[in-house]
DNA sequence: TACGATACGGGGGACCACCCCATTTCTGCA
DNA sequence: TGCAGAAATGGGGTGGTCCCCCGTATCGTA
């Protein structure tokens, strides 16, 4: 890759991060190019689709979350590790403007997407919890990611606290007949 | 309202229904006006915002769902009635293109929105289930609607079956230690 | 230094939301 | 019935978007 191309690539990603943080995942590409100081054609050459740009912007966050999942594999309680990670993902997706849209609307065909990375990273956490017997075996990580994502997206206007509350609700269920004793542990 | 204005109003809503069913909630307003046979200015005069148009399009469905909630108040099992209704809402929102977006992105300030109507309609169902003791009392109908909506939105690409599965999951929780005996009732 | 490959960006086409205002259409009243 | 004025209409303009073509400038190498 030529030096100037690399330079422009970085300029675009930086400008896109700011614009997306301000305006969401559908920020104007034209304006991103403008504020990066490059022509719009350059932006489209580096990132043929909007999602390729979003992927570049959020790749770092996603890798961090994936690494965090690896760390949590060492935690003593498997169920706790899983729920903790899901909460962190949800909080991040709710707080970071554009991330939830980005994860949800990325084309499902692609294999190297942010969503796929997170699912792969969370899979061991889920498997461990299932093996331990604390999570139903018919649940898949993909299901949980869709759930977390949907909650992030739908609760975005209400803020991260609401999103986390709803995630807790979804993980515990709505029933009252047999509330787990661990319910009150968190707060 | 003048007769021709009413006529155009209806033409626009009809055309919008088709366009939104085909292209989603962000269908081109220009094309809706074109296929309705009116000028785009007429569309904008009748519906100043995109959400006002969506509200007109989906008002009927929403009223049906609200009425259905009223009917279910007569069902014997309160928890069953609540979950049945939530499933119907989710199925409808997942199947009907644009409805989920419409419910989620409508401005929260307005009072007469589709979302508020559904929340109000579901409230008695929830209250009955809480009074019966089968649902935790700290849950609000607004929370459940956000949950159902988020699931509809996130699972849309996978189809209504996936959405309903995820709703079941969210209502029951992920735990396996104390699975309700009613789990196997549905299927 | 000179050359070929590579990247750049101005500008244009197609589309969109939204608005102004001259014109047409309707309706209540005589 | 006929008419005046209110009400609704829609063509066309503005400013914005995405996306792409292609002549030009820049880079890396020999």
C-alpha cells in the first residue's frame, strides 16, 4: 500500500469516527470525506460500501470486546462470566453511536464481520456455561448476540442503564414464581 | 376537510402502504407521491414528517392489536394471555415491513403514537399477570414493548419464527437450573 | 533523475426531501 | 343556479446525498 494511500485511509477512518459518534451510522459520507480533506471518490475507493467503513471504524472496539471474552474464560463462575460479557457488549453498543446499527445491518453473507467476530469470541463463554449446567443447552451465541443487539438498538434513546436493565430482564425471564436467589446479588 | 383533500389523503396512504411493504420504512416519499398520482408538495402538506405518514399507514394494524389485547383480558390464564399477545405483536412487527422501524424511531415526545397505543393496550394484561403473581412486579409494559420491538427489529432478516423463538427465550430467561414446567406446554 | 504504476479529486448524473407560489378546484351562500 | 373566496394543488427550484468517470498529480523504484 502506498504511503499516501495509507495516510488518507487513516484520515478517513478518524474523520468517520467523529462523524459517526456525532450523527450515527448513517452520517453523510460526503461530509466525512470533506472533513478528512479528501475527495469523495477517494473515500469510495477505500471503502466501497458503508459497512466496510463502519467495520474499519469499529474494528478496534470489537477486537477489544473479543479479547475481554477471552479474559473472562478464566473467571470462576461460568454463568457470571457470560452475563458480565453480554452486559459489557450491550453497554458498549448502546453507548457507542452507530455500533448497534452497524452490527445489525451488516450484510449477513460476509464472514469477517464485526458480528461474526463477537459471536465467535463469545462462543467459548456460552459453551462453558452450558457444560456447567447453568444455561439451557438449546441456546446459541448467535441468538444471544441478536438479543443483545436488539436491546441495544431499541433502548438507545433511553440510555445504557435502560439497556442493561432490559438485558438482565431478558436473561432472567419475566416469571416470578421461581426467582433465582442470585437476582439480588447485582444490586 | 374538503372532499378532494380526503381523496388524496387516502390515495397517498394506499400508495404508501404498498411502497413501504416493498421497500421498508424508508421508502422514497417522492415515489409514493408519484404512484399516488399527486405532487410531492401535497404529500408533504398532508404528512409533514415521515413518521406521521407511517402512523397513518400502520394505525389500523395497531388498533387491531390493541383490540386483541382487550379480547385477551377475558382469557383464563393471565400469564398465557400476556405472552400470547406479545407473541402476536412480535410476529406482526417482524412480518410487516417497516412497522418495527416505525415503532422504534417515532419521536418519543408525541403522545398519540403507535407505540404509546400498544403500551396502553397491553398494560391491563400485564397488571393482571402481576396481580395473579405469575409475573415480577417490577416489570413495566413499556419495557416489554421495547424488548419485543428490539427483537422484531434485530431478527427481521431471519424471519418471524426466529423472532418468536427469541421472544420466548427472553420471557423465560436463559437459566436451566429451574426451568418452568410450562416450558414444554407450547411445543 | 526519469519512468510506470498508483492514487487522487473535480465534476457530473441520478436521486432525494422539502418548500414557494401561481393556478386550479371546491363549497357555502345568495 | 351562479359566484366569490377560501382551500388545496403541483410544477419547478434549492440544496443535499451517493456514486462514478477520467484527466492529472504523486509516489516508489530502477
